[in-house]
């Protein structure tokens, strides 16, 4: 199909482009994968972008005030140039037309661009074959966001152990468990008795980057939901006009249950927001570590310092203290990330010994969310 003529509102096109562009790799060696695939059909406009590992497709349905298809057609154009052109145009309807082979005319008012296109033959597409082994889950967006928000920050950024760059998704007996760890911190969230899915038990690893992009794209509307389709090597998320398809990570996710201490020497409860503010404040002068200590007076003492820069100290009253007093140092950024993922007013910190990870849980949802952080060795052996 060469001919294409549509009129689409700038706002609608910009929304679709912003979603699709998340799949564009800035360092791609393939010219085709730097492009965005534009396809106009009677039912609307589809924009697709891909980096091989992930493909994003966004559909804009025909609407008389914002999306009109006059002629069907398709073309592949450089994504970044196309986005910058659309972003700089005035509000209102934009005309997209293929008037000659592999040339896209873009017009808005008195402004006109002619953008050179590419052959669409080699561009990867999302195929919608319904395979009998594909497992399907339908989940409310609010639940999906809550599940993955609690853990995705803890994935590893290092490719030395590829499975740790992903989130482990386990489903069994209507229970959903997601886990992420980078070897220093661990985040786990469990949702029990989820009824609205058809999947058999499964255990897959989803790239953390896919989850991070997905959370930014799907909406928070109470009535909105996402269908998750899981195959042997790929996972697909379908929500409203958005489709995100990603390769699953190969390999076996490490067994982490033995890392969670079952016996504690002490535990404290503290206000989440206040602790986060203090950690963010004293981390200004932290090299890497923040030292946390529980004092006999029922005070949580925090200190950070960097040689030749300075030192910061602050104390917070505890709401509850049981067991012995303790002191341990942690990576300040990792500790802060955990606190930011907690949406409970108060949290509980459990100490199991100097060589064991600290356990952090929201007080009002302790059965479903759990975080671990491994202490750092300090010069005094703490």
C-alpha cells in the first residue's frame, strides 16, 4: 500500500508517539529499528516501534473530531525526526499523506514537511495468532501497577547475570508473586486469591525495562484493565489502544526464600514518610552508606559522612521497639528506593543479626510485601 491520507489531531498523535517511542533504541545499528511504522486502515491509525526485544503498538481509532482516514496506506519514517516535527507543530489537525513513493508529507496550517521514508518489509510486527499454549490473565490496571511498582526498582542494572535484570512472575492457585533482586536488595509482593484470570501455574521472567516502560504507559482509571498474554518466550500486554510485546528472559530465577530470615533479634516500627525525609536529607553528605542505629532510649539514629566533605546526623522517635538494640550500615540510595516503594503510613524493620539482611515491611500489609537489604561492612566491622 503506497497511498495514505489521514487527518489526526496533534494531541492524539503525540500521545501515541510518546508511548511507541519507548521501544526505540538510541544506539540501534539497524536503520529500520530507528523508524516508526505508520499504518492507516479504515478503523484507524496504528503506530509501531520496536527494538527486537520489545515492540510497542498504539492504535488510534477513527473519531470525527480527532482521527479521519481518507486513504489506507503504510510507511516507515525516522522516529525521532517525526516526533520532533509533530511536537513543534501548532495545535489542531495534522495531515499525513504519501503523495509519492517513500515520502511522507506532513502539513499543519501553513507548515509543511516532506520526510523520507523506508521500506516496511523488514520491520517487525506484533502477530495476533491465538496459540493454545498462550496463557491469559486480565488484571485491573490499578492492581497491575501496584504489584509491579513494589518490586521493579530492585532489578539489577548489570548484564553479568541477565535473569536478575528481570522481574520473576509466579502464578499458582490464584496467587500471584513477583520478585526482583540485584543481589544486595530484594523486593517481593504477593497477591492472594486473584480470581479474574485463566492461566495455569507459570513461572516466567519479564525484563525490568519492559515493566518500567509499561507502568508509565497504562492509565490509572479505576475501570481500566490490561490483558496479559504469556507464551513460552514472549509476553504481551494489551490495554485500551496499547499493545506491548516483549521477549521473556531465559534462564532460572534464583530461589530466594532461604534469604528471608525467620527469626529476629529485634524489630521496630517507625513513620514511613518521616524516615524517608531523613534518609534523603542526610544522604546529601553520604558517600555510599547510611548508618542506622536503634538506641536504648527508643530513638532511631541515622548518620552519614564523606571524608573531606562532612557529616550529617538525625534522630527519629520510634513508635515501637522490641528486642535488642542494633546498628548497621546500608547503601543510602538502595535504602531510599525501598522507602519510596512503601505506601503504608508506618513500616516495620526487623533485625536478624549483623551478617543477615534487614527486613522491611509495611505495617498494614505485612503478608503481601517484603523488602530485604544487605548491610555494608564498615571500618569498625559493623
